DNA sequence: GTGTTAACGTAGCATAGGCTACATTTTGTT
DNA sequence: AACAAAATGTAGCCTATGCTACGTTAACAC
């Protein structure tokens, strides 16, 4: 038996061994932290493409929250480097924001098409895809795309 | 042109027409609100099955959070009627909690098996399933189960 | 039985992300 | 130019969910 002398660290560092499955839950929480950035980036890019600009009210209507929530969130996303905005002006994506929008949109579309290919009704597939998209690893995304290609033939 | 006289309601009730797609995002947020209850119920049921009881520390290790977070969350779940607990004692599921655990566990398992059937590596499938499970409608769940049955033959 | 320690609980802090109510600015109409 | 309305911003509230630090209780070893 090893003679451990070191006074164990305080706080949560010791404790019962962390279950390895906990990593999946931690990862899921990280994905949730990124989820809003992804949905906003997608929505902003879409609004700019469809109407030339993305306004706070448009985002609010698109995302189902109040303009106040959008305002605060945009400020946070700006601090995080995804968007740029000035008072009373339309919202723009930074280079990083555009990159996020592109990959998110593509992944969202793949997930949606995959669900539709399983025969899920459109309305349901839309909602499920909105949630699922943020939890799909590159591996799973590739598997979805590949299954889609096969079924699409 | 209709002569509208009514002073529009204050607050956010008027505003630009809400995009119908916003409903999906609202639904996704609702699912997130339920997610922790589902994961806790699953974990508690599992611990009880595996070790006879579910302790705060075990849940913390299983879920990847501190015991403090577990403590507070359990209190909230108790208020919501999913668990019962008393100071310094093990945590129990109520009837409702057991029902939630059962359906959550089953859905989780279906999602996981479906991903595995697509050839996703186990480690990745575990993590993806952990996030995806909470966003799978009954329709999609049925489609997964059905695809699984076919592939399983 | 006493002492140590693990488990549990509490206090207090932070961030994210919802909201309403109200203030300000911009924009469009006359 | 002036007014009305829409858009945007600000103040302040709430809940959920994470954390560290520290106090208290229960369990176990001797
Ligand atoms: Mn989404
Ligand atoms: Mn689960
Ligand atoms: Mn989960
Ligand atoms: Mn999610």
C-alpha cells in the first residue's frame, strides 16, 4: 500500500473517481454553450441573404425571443468576436461569424435532410433538426451525409 | 384597408410577425429545460439499480458536476415532483421520476443503438446520443427504432 | 467512545438567457 | 419641420446552472 503523504487538494479535485461517461455530459453542456452562437450566426446570415440586412427585431421574430434578449445576446456575441454592430444599425457577421454560419447552416441542412429521408414529417423534422444539429459530431454528420447519398440515388 | 382603431397592446405582443420557424427554437429551449430532469432521473435509476442507492457524490461523479450543483438540482427536482430526498440520505425517485427515467433510458438507448448501427465509433456515439436524445420526437424515435430493426436482421 | 474523514449542506459568486417596463433614437408621413 | 410609430436601447427582475470556500453531520477505524 502506497504511503500517500500529500494532503489531498481541497475542493472537488479529489472525490470519488469521476465516471468516464461524465465526459459526454460535459461535452453536451459545452455544445449548449455554443448553440446560441450557431443559431444566431445562421439567422443573421440568412436575414442578410434574404433582405440585405439583419435587424434586431427581425432576429427576435426569427428566434422567438424578445428584442431585448437579442440585443443583449448580440452584445455578447460581439464581445466573443462573431458579430459586429453599432447602435441603431443593422448587425453584421465578422469573418469568424460567417465561417460559423456556413458550417452551422450546412450541418443543419444535412441533419434536416437526413431526418426527412427517414420519412419524418417536415414540421417535426424541422424542430428535431433544430435541436439535434448542435450535438452531431463530424463522424455522425458524415454518416448522415453518406446515408443520405445512398438513399438519394 | 381596414380601419384599425385598437391601440395595439404594449410590450412584445405586436411586433413584426413571428417567423413560424421560431416555434422550433422555442421547442428546443423547452427540451433543454427538461434535459436535466431526464439525465438526473436516468442516473438516479441506474445508481439505484447498480449499487442499491443514489448518493449525491455518486451523482456528481456520474454527471460531471460538483456535489453542490447536484444538491441544489436535486432540491429543484424534488420541488418539481421527480425525486424525494432527506438530509444526509440517499436520493429516491418518485413514481413520476421513475416513469421519466424509464422513458428517458429507453429513448437514450434507441438513439445510441441507432448511431452505432450507422457505424459511429462507440465513444463518439455515446457523446452524440447524450445530446441528441433530448431532441428526438416520438416520430423520429419510431423511425430510428424501425431503421434499427431492419438493419438488425 | 473518540477521532478522522467522507459525505453532505450552506453561503455567496458568476454567467447565460429569458422577461416587462420604460427611455431614446430613427424613420416615415404629412 | 413636426409628429407618430417603429426600432433600438436601458434598467431591473427572474431562473437555471455552474463554481469555490467553508461549516456540519454521519460513518468508520481504532
Ligand atoms: Mn439550432
Ligand atoms: Mn441520457
Ligand atoms: Mn443527455
Ligand atoms: Mn441540446
